[in-house]
C-alpha cells in the first residue's frame, strides 16, 4: 500500500483465472479510456458512458488478439469513482492473459489485490465497513452469510455506527462544556440524563458487539467431530453424511489413524466435518497419537457425534469415552440399527438410532445437528451483525472507553472523561474508515482478490 500510486491507471483480470466462457479484464483510472482506445478497433472516445460495444482487441501490428465486448463507465458514476473500462473477452486462459498484457504494454499497471475497492473507498464510493463487506459477500458460502454481507455492503452497519457517533457526540459536547466551564455547574438533572443516555448507548453497542459470535458461526460455520471406539462406523457415518467415499471403511479395528476433514452444508450453515481415530486403550504408537488427536478434536469441536455400535454391549472404552463428553454439545448415535434394535439407556439429551451403512435416519441426524447449532444462534432475526474481527475489537475498545467515562462521571472525576470520550469516538470512526492508518488499510485490502 505504501508504494501504491493511486494516480496510476490499473488493470487486472477480474474473473477467476481458468478456462470459462467469458473473462473480464478491467481498467480503472484517468487513462483507462485512452489506453483502451489504443487497443480497440473502434474509437472509444466517441462512446457514451455506461454503454457496451462489440469490437476487436488489436496488438501494435494490428493483429487481432480477440473479439470482445467492451463497456465504458465514466467516473464518478463507476465502482471506483474513476473511468472504468471492462473488456469481456473469450474465457481462455491464454487469450485473457494476452488481452491483459496488451493493457500493460499500453500504459496500465497491474492492480494490487483489492485496489479497485481501495479506490472506491478513497473516492468515497464506499466507507471502509462497506468495502470490507465486498470481500465478505464474495467469500460468503451460505445464504445467511450472503444476507448479512449484503446488508453491511448496503451500509446498514455503517448507519448503526454513525448513529452511535451522533448520540455520543452530543454527550461529548455537553461533557466538554462541563469540563471547560466548571463554574457554570451542570444541572443535576442533565447530569443524570447524560449517565442514563450513556448507559443506554453502551448497552446497544454491547448488543451489537455480541452478534460477532453468531457472525463467526454464520460466516465460518461450525465444526463437528465424529468420535467412538474402533469399528463402530465413524468413517461410514462420515461418508454417509457427505454422500461420498471420503474415509476408508473396513472391518479392521483402527482403520482411521488420523483426523480427516471435509466440508458439509446442512440447510443454512456450513460445517467442518471431522472423522477421528477410534478411541481405545492401546500401546500401538501411531494409534496412540491418533487417539490423542481425537481427544483434542472433541475439545475443539462445536458439536460432537458419538457413534456407538448397537449390536454390541457398551465396552469399558465406550464408557471412558462417554465420560469425556459434554452432553449439551453431543449427539449420541446408536449405529448399525439395520442389524439390531438398540436397547441402551444413556442420559444424554440428544440420541438417535441410525445405520450409516444403509443410510437410515441420516436426514433426521442432520435435523438434530441443525437444531443443536441453531439453538444458540440468535442473530438470524437480526438485520445487522458484526462479521469482522477488526470491527469487533474497535467496538469493544470504544465500549471500554465509555465504561471508563461512566465510572468517572459517577465518581465525579471529570479530568479524563473528555479524553476517553474522544477515544471512544475515534474507535468508532476507525470502523467506517474515517480514522484509520495506512497500515490498517494495507492489511484489509491485501486480503482481497486481485481485480476486486
Ligand atoms: N451393518 C452395518 N455395518 C456397518 C454400519 N456402519 C458401519 N458398518 C461396518 O462396520 C465396520 C467398521 O466401519 P468403519 O466406518 O470403518 O468404522 P470406524 O468407526 O471408522 O472404525 P475405525 O476407523 O477403525 O475406528 C465396516 O465393516 C462397516 O461396513 C451400519 O450401519 N450397519
Ligand atoms: Mg474409521
């Protein structure tokens, strides 16, 4: 970021690198139109803004590189706020590269990751929270994630932050007057009102901050590990849930030696599904290490599926494993129900009989997983959630400053209140980007894809 010259005209392949029907090479900057004009078979200078045209991309010897559709969006009414040219070329890897390189040969510079969106931010087309939502929307992998990323992109989070800023600025103004003119004693009534108002805002901010935990689940999903003693059918269940042969299944105890992972979507959420090594007392070194990892997976996972073999009596190993589990986050499955009906009594709240091999009750198991994971997500009914660690920590910092202000007001120590108040406001500003350093901008936009 430090070395980026934002006066350059930039170019990037904005579609994924690979073979497809169409690829888009995008230019943005003051020379975008002039550069494209050198490559295109028609006179772009005559084109109206926001129009699209068929023509050829030519090299300097007038050889045809590709037949394309070219669109022109003049600033400031464009994504970046600058002149933008988009060239829709044929989606072959080489063709796209040739068109892109031709733009470089004619004076464009290859864009850095996220540089188009950075420019949109610098040209006030988006605030920082909205710019970050662009990347969230691109990487959203469930409809719930899309909803919240879209709301943030439309500025709902920014609006909420601005509301906090406005309310707090009013309080800050009164406090500054109070500190500057102490002789004009603040009336007790307004003093009490300030405290009340501050407490209400702090509560609202805390509520918003708390949505982060749900946001994390909605964007990143939950982890589920499948555990059990050897040969109970853990890997078979993994495959049945995934509807593919992911894990090796055999009738030999100790088949799975290490952790195996895959992703699965159930209704509106994504999960990381983890198959583990069967847990038993063993002296075998590799198996022991696998078991150690299984135990760690139990601790780290949001949900645990315990698999028991309903054709057998529960063993000492089963009971030792059961002792490790937290009933609230565990679903007990009695497997191999195609062979025998289970008649065990276990005092776990979530129990289901299944057959991993014959796919019996697997959809019902998915319902249980959904129930267990949605149980503690409150955010689905919200419109705005915090989805981003940076926003969460700025919001929390701001809250902490405000709590200090409140405490100092209660003990009537006025010295620090105005400073803390200013810091609280500064933290809020950093969320929407009115008060951020270049380093923060770099770290945000470096995580973007090239061409966005
Ligand atoms: N009849 C029947 N057999 C099953 C069922 N589920 C698994 N099996 C069989 O049980 C044996 C062990 O299955 P796996 O899925 O490998 O068991 P595991 O728990 O992963 O075993 P380890 O990796 O060794 O700990 C295989 O022969 C499976 O075909 C089921 O629902 N019904
Ligand atoms: Mg296995």
